[in-house]
């Protein structure tokens, strides 16, 4: 195996650590291997790759998701700097509905998250000039894009540092209410 796949407390959310090959030249490791990811049940195809460049530590992006039928699985890796990655389970009928998971991803630790459909995703940069790569299994569809407010008290996400940068859109996502039922993901 070229990866260590770790279960997280949220079903179908995987923390992945690649196993680098190192020699006097440096290191080499795989970001993705279809064959090895199939061993954990991942059969989807990545159709889009995005690169997020963040100038300032303390920047928050998220908490984003797309409504079905445009829901997407994401493979997220920090390639420069360091970030706190946050995912929230918004799957209807999930035993962990509205629970979140956080993990530090960095260029140094090389850890990745495989985030399934039915999760909202966001992060806070912990260093200036932090860069993130995302693989997506669905195309970005603006009409299907939704979000959760990063500071919603119902989510109780503990961001590790003061907010320095956030978009107007992310800052103004609606707060959750008792009638939020999440999204239905067909498995």
C-alpha cells in the first residue's frame, strides 16, 4: 500500500497519509492511485482540479457544499504552508448529522482528506502563503452552491486563530435553523 487510510469519527470521511519513497535525491509519493482508493470503496472519477492560494494566515474559506445532483467528493491536500481543515456532516439521516471533524493539513505532514458527498467543507490558514489542491468528482455548478456560516453557534467550530480574511459571501451564509434537514445523498 502506498497510503495509510484512517477512518474518522464521521462515516465515509477518510484521513489519508501517503507513504513517501525517499533517497539522496529527495522524496516521491503518490497523490492518488485509483487501484488503492478502490480498496476503501472509492470508485468515482475526478473531473476537476482546483488550486487555492491564500496570502494571509487566519484566512477562512467555507463552509461550502453543492446540492445534489451536483454534490461532489473532494480530495484535499495542503501543498504549501499549513491549515486547519474542517468538514461538517450534512447528510440527512446520518448518525453524525451536523457533527464536524477537524485536522491539520500541511505541506510537511502531507496528510489528505477524502471528503464524501454530503459534507460541507472549509478551512483556516495557519501560515501566510498557504496553498491547497482539491480534486473534485463533479463540476462546479454555481446554482447548486450552498454554504454554512463559519461561526454558526450550532456547529461550534473552534477556529484556532482570529479571522483575518473572509469573503462577503462566506461571511453572510445563513445561520442554521431547526428546519435545516441537510441533503439527501443516494448511496
